[in-house]
C-alpha cells in the first residue's frame, strides 16, 4: 500500500502541475500556487520541459531548465516534476533532497525519502523525515482540482508512511510503547489496516515489550500470518515467531490454528477469542517434594537433585539431604562431567557444576583447597576443569530467587507455601573444604645426593 501511495504522489506531481501550468501564461498566475512566469522565453522553456512524455527526455529538459533559470519562480514545481521523471532511479532521491532545500515541508519529498530510508533500513533517518512529514501533513496545500474527500485520503495516506517509519525506529530502539502508538496510528487508516509491513512489527512491539502484552500481540501476530498468504517463506517465519509466544503464554501449541482462523474474521483484538494462560509452574519449594517422592533414598539421588533441594527453600527436604551429605567427600568435577571455573585463586575455586549453572555461568560450589595450588596450576575463569576434583561437604547457603513473573510478564511478590522459606529458591552455594585434584600427580621427592668425602 505504501509503495502504491508513493507512486501516486509522484504521478500527482507530474499531472497536477502540468494542469496548473496551463494558467501560468506570461504575466498570468498559476493556480493554486499563485506564481507568475513573466518572461515568455522562460515560460516556453518550462512548458516544453514538462510536456515531454518520455521520462528520460523530460528529466534532461527539466535539468536544463533549472540550469538556465536557477531562480525561477516555479523551481519547486519543476523539482517535483523532476522527482516524478526520475521515478525508479537513484536520482529520484537526489531530486527529493533538492526539493526539500527549496521547500523544507514539501509533503511529496518527505514521504518519498521516508519510504526510501525505511526500505533501506535507515530507520533513524526515516523517522526524522517522518516527524517533519507529520507536521507538514496537517497544513499541506490541497492540489488543484482535488475534492475534499480525496484530499483527506491523501493526508491520511502520507500519515501512514510517516507513522510506520516512526514505529519502526521506535521498535529498533526498544521503545515499545512509542512503537505501538505509531503502528496503531498507521493501521487505523482503512487502506492500511491489512498492511503486513505495519501489522507484523506491531505484533513484535507488543510481544517483546516488558511486560509482554500477549493478548494484543498474539492477535496481531496471527493477523500477520494470515496477511502473509502467498509468500510461503515469510508466512512460515511469522508463524514460527508468533507461535513461540503463543506456547510461552498458553503453555502448548494446542489451539493455535483455531485461533488464527478466528482472527482472520475479527476486526480487532476485542473480537478475537481470549487465550487461556498456562497455569504457573510449581515453585522450587514445591518441586523439591516431587524430587523427594521420586527418590525415597537420598543416597540414590542425582548430584544435581541434591543441589536443587538444598537451594529450594524447602527446609524439611533440605535437612534430609544435608543430613546425608554433611561431612562426606563429594566429587564436583570429573572427566565425564567437568565443572566450569567461575573464579579461582590458589586457595579457593568458585565452580558451576550443574548443567543449568554452567549454561548461566553461575557458581554453585565453593571448593576450598586442602593445600594452595601452584600459581601455574590455578585454572583460568571460563575454563572447564580436567580430572577429578573432590571436597568435603561443610556448609551450604540457599540463594534468594528473583521475583517470579506472572503470565503478563509483570513481577509478582513471592508468597512461599507453608513449610517453604521466604527469599529462597534461587539455587544454592555449597561449600566444600579439603579440596583436592585426585588425578594430579604428586610431586616426586628425590633423596639428597650424598657428598663425596673431601680429600685431605
């Protein structure tokens, strides 16, 4: 839709001012610009230039006219005609920029440059032209012979271009409220309501906001999937994007196809069926009970389950696990499952030992060495330990959890169930002492060489 509008603006420039020029006789006034070409030679040169039907010849004639009459009273009109003659070539943008030097609020030039910069990914520059364009659109002159209804349609059309560009720039800078506002303004124009170029980024602006607005975002995401019919690759990409957030909110992909079908006939998010959010997952404290029920013997539990229960905030379960672990030697790194070094000194290693904590680069074990490591043997942060490292379980600290998020993405205060400690559930820091690398070769001690008896 936007491309068609830009092309119609260029066509209007070519047609409208050709009509106006008929009244621009020497000594007479052209309507509605109220400009007079007083010199008959200049008038004839202007008429000759704009009368050409071949775009290339017309562009050359207009350039020659501007070179011969650089201060002509119809310079703005000539540049608009030149912009139309250069349609589809790089020189069209150059003509638009030259036109803005004559008239900084020229709506056609602003719309063209806004559209072009957005298409090329120059979102910041496009937004700057668009801001100027929105102001200019409010007072843009009505072309000669255009009805009030068509004039209003033209105003709304250029606002679509400008608001869409402002929305894209806001989306790139993660100003999601501004992006939502701008895209909604763009699609509020009936002809743009089904414009994929604005509907898809509007869905993104809702779904990637903090907190996400799933109901609005998924509506526009489903609408974008439907609008992409005919472009299989684009439709697949959009569907994958929207379905990801649907599953994140709903808990599964069930019902997604039915929801898309319902959205196809809806005019607004309010007319679409409500999406049921997934029930909240169990808290770490609650899940600790599940682990304990699945593993009646603590000695048979996996190492990662030990650490999870200790950090869950479930005091009863943690006490049972700690009763078993306290004072025992625990291998925290092996060749089969090496630990990741988060920080290290000769006396102490901070390690990530579970898969989740390794991925998050988060320490869960403090290994205090029985004897200081040689400087050359202190491992570098970020490396994986080699060999088998063990230590004696001495103490542990349950770490605080961040406030959980509700289904809209907003943080909610943690209300621990009965038997669960507050401000826990964020993991554990297990402290081991007497740490050793069992695979390290012990130093070789040689007997001192005997001295030869000195001669007399």
